[in-house]
C-alpha cells in the first residue's frame, strides 16, 4: 500500500485524556490534558504541556504542583467537559459532581472518583511554542483500594481506563499480554493423573 506523507503534527495515539487538578482543596480547578507522559523512571518523572491562556496555567506555574488523575470510560463525558469549560467562570468540580480530596504530598487536591492519581511537583517549566511544558517529579501515588488485591497488586484492568486518539475517546479493550510475555517460558501444566 502506498503511504501518504503529511507535514509534522501531534498525531501520536493513543494518549491519556487525564484530568489534571491544581489549586487547593478550598479552590480546586481541573482541566483535561492529552499532552502528558512519563519521561524518567528513577526519579519517576512526567510532564504536562499547557497553553499559557488556560486558567490553570498560572495556578500551576505559581504553585509548582499538580495532580494527574486517570480517567475511566464512565467519566468520559465529564472528561470532555473539563476540556471545554474554563475554571475562569465555571466550578468544574460542581458541574461534574467530582469531589476534591486531599493529596498526601502536594496542596493540589485529588479527584475522589478517579481510580489512580499521580501527585506531581514541578522541577522545570519551558515555553516551547503554543504550550508550556511543566516537567515534574511524581512524588506520590494515590490508588483506590478497591482495585488493590490481597497481594497488594493494583489491577488497572478493572478500572475501565479510557484513552484519546486523534480527537476521539476510546475505552481500553481486552488484555492482550503483559510485559515480557513474548519471551517468557510457558509454565508446565502438571496435571494429576
Ligand atoms: C481531550 C482533550 C485534551 C486536551 N489536552 C490539552 C493539553 O494537553 N494542553 C492544554 O493546554 N489544553 C488541553 N485541552 C484543553 C483544555 O483542557 C481546556 O482548554 C480547558 O477548558 C482549560 O481549562 P482551564 O481554563 O480551567 O484551565 C484538552 C482538551 C480536551 C478535550
């Protein structure tokens, strides 16, 4: 099949559609962020890229803190709403029925309804062009106990995570494998005769 070659763009997919919280427990704000990812394992580091005109931009710049809350299919509509309404004139927590709860390591609150939240402290910010990239250390994780089994394993598959690809939202589907499964030796099946 012949390929079409286009000019460079942001077409990396899927990416998360994360709900990023900032501000304080008393005055929280939340915006949807697609431009995020992990950039280092030790120390655990992430980034979010935010346009300077967003209400959240200066809150994050001044506080140096934010929380990345993972989103689920059941909150798809609210995730979209938080990406089209501004905290400048809307209380998005009230609009979406979200509850702001305290984080452990930062003043920015968590969203109680989200299964996993990454508490982040900004280490560097860089205006790249349209967006400011906030590079941050992930200083703590808050995970909903209902997804942690008796062995302490977090079962993300049960959360119903969602993803964003080329302007559209998708529910994550069935599990296809796990890290390293392609080279792992199969366990022998010891059947009793
Ligand atoms: C799926 C989706 C992803 C988005 N990703 C980003 C992003 O990565 N960076 C950004 O600055 N805005 C992004 N936006 C737009 C902001 O979420 C939106 O402008 C929001 O209203 C800003 O809220 P605020 O003014 O309360 O800060 C995204 C919106 C949607 C719907």
